[in-house]
C-alpha cells in the first residue's frame, strides 16, 4: 500500500470518509454507498461470534486428545490391540502423558512466534500437527509411534489453544468477551464428549479417522476469519489493522479503539526486560508464585487422570445398568453447565469463596472414592447398595472442580499482573499446568499399580486438595472489584 493510503488510516481522528479503495481487496464487502459507508457480508458481533466458534475447534482438539485415552487405553491393553503384545500400564500412562510433554514444548513457541507470524496463521498452522497426530495414531504399530503421535498432538493443540485464547481477547468487544471466552471452555469439554461418545461404538482406527476430521474442519473454516488488529498494529500495518477492526466492529468509527490498541502495544516490554521486571520486583514475583500454586493445585487435584481413565476407573462398578463406557459421557455436559454457572457466580461471590468451596468439595469427592475402592478391594462388606458412589462422586468432583480450580486460575492470571509483563508472566505460568499434569497422571499409575490400588491414588489427590484449600485460605488474595494497584498493595502485607 502506498504512502497516500497509509495517511488515510493514521491514528489521528478522521476528518473524512474511509478510503473505499483500500477495502476493495477484501472479499467480505457486499457494497458501499455513495456516502462511503461500507457493508460487509459478515461483520460486527456476528463475525466475532463466528470467528470464536470456528477457532474454538482448536480447543475442541484439546478435549479430543484428553478424552481419547478413556476409550482407547483399554483397547490398547487388550488382545485386540493394534500394538503387538498390547501395552503395559506404565506404557499406557506415558501414552496419556505425552500430550502434556508436548504442551511444555509448545508454550515457549507460542510466546516467541505468534507476534511474528500472527494469531490467525498460528491457529491455522496448529491444525497440521494435530492432523499428523491422528494419522500416526491411526497407523501406529508400536508404542514408540504412539508416544510420538501424542507428543506431536500436544504441541499442536497447545499452539492452537493458547493462541486462540489470545485471539478472542483481542478481537472481542468488552460486552461479549466473557461469553466468547466461555465458548472456548465449553468446546474443550465437547471435544472430550466427542471421544467418549464415539469411542465405545467404533473401532480404534475409525475413532482416529473421525477425530482427524476436526483439524481439517478448522483449516477449512477459520481461513476466512480476520487477523487480530493487535497483531497488525504490532507490525506497524495500521491500514490492515483499521480494516480488520472496521470489519470486527461493523462501523467506521474505530479511531478511539485504534489509539487504545497502540497504547497497549507501546507499554509492552521486550522479553529480557519482562524477565527482569517479573523476577526483580518482589510483588510481581509473589504474584507469579501464587499463580504457579493455583495451577499446581488445579492439576494435582486429579482432574486429568479422572478424564483420561474414566472408563478404567468405573469398569468394575455396577452403575445401575449404565455401561461403564457410557457413564463418563455425563461428565463433559455437567462441566459445561458448571462453567456457565461459574461465569455468573464469580463476580457475585468473589474468587476466594469459590476456590475454597471447590478445593474442599474436591477433597471430599476424592476421599469418598478412596474409601469406596478400599472397601471394595480389602473388606467383605456388601457394597451392592453403594455402587452409585464412584460415578456420583466423579460427577460431583468434576462439577466442583470447574466452580473454582478449573476456571478461576485463568481469570485471576489476567488480574494479578500489570499489562507490560502479562505476556511473559502468562507464558511462564502456563508451563506449570502440563508439568503438574504429567506428575498427576504418572502418580495415578504408580500409586495404583505399586501401592495397593486406585484407592491410594484418590487418597493422595484428596490430600493435595486439602493442601490447596489451606493455600487458598491463607495466601491467595481476593481480586473481585479491585484494581491492579489495590491487589498489589494487599500483597505487600
């Protein structure tokens, strides 16, 4: 674009109409009036919603890769396994965990590349490793091939998921930002449901094949969505930024928001300056440690093993006629409802009360399952009247997990850090999730196989939830209706 047109889209208030010629290259223009107003085939809030829904296929794949383990590991350990000789319990736990190992590799790549290639290209690019992952799972004839498949899938889904959360925050209007963010959480649970629902009724290879269609659908739909105007401003492409923002807002009056975006970009620190500000400032460091504690609490509650091993946990229980392979289907739907309720409650009750209710309730649920499985394995009690406990407690655990441990760390991470170090702080905190998830998943296998049974694993998770309750009660600040300055002042005490 030549210099004349660049002048037309400067950040100064406009005293003339937007130059229609600079928008003609866009295939979303329907027509324009003589007065210069632009009409798009799709713009405004509708476009924001569609971009979120299509891009949410990236978080859908996260749920798929988590949910795939539950119906597939029993097959891999059976005589029908596509792996000669099947897989051992230890190998199965590594198959489950390799996604999280891929997550840890992907997080730094997200931080260093999304500002270079853009949010849209990063989300589209993430579909490639996810598709390769499903292809390798389909073709797998060895445990090592499955390790590689899950590792590659973990890189792809984290690259897409992390970028998508950033993208939605940048394209959405404040009035619907929370609702659009909840779509991403809901689609993650729908991805889990997808695997739970199809897994029991199709073959191992068929499940991989139909799962591999999702990243292709992401590629086919999201390619038509706009790039984030933040990325364009970051690259000093103000004409492209204005064009994207006009399309996203459905109006030519975007001068104020353009100045706001420029101001936010100008406040950002480079990576080295960000490191120094994060670790050299006592309050910022304390905030980072608190958020690491929240994410460790999240995973060490046992949520990932509960999702990945749901069928295995329930298969020896009589669930009132409900097949164990179908019982886990209830989990993602209840989590979606709980997510929507949390969005309503979080600004009414505050963060700390929800955290405290969540951690104590999850501890109770895990303790109940521990006691049930201990009695089932080591006593002669007739438990036929209590077979409802495992499924009920698993459902209760997942709902109460969402009310606090599941959602609030992601909300609070945006409230505790100043904007100039938020990117580097979020990146470093994000490493805690997959790291602790690997620990929790391997802990389930090691304790269950070597220390007496699954009741030991659930007992350990119950203790972790109690420790989290103490952590939240004594150390975590309340952030409801408080400014960043007020929050950081409270941390000086």
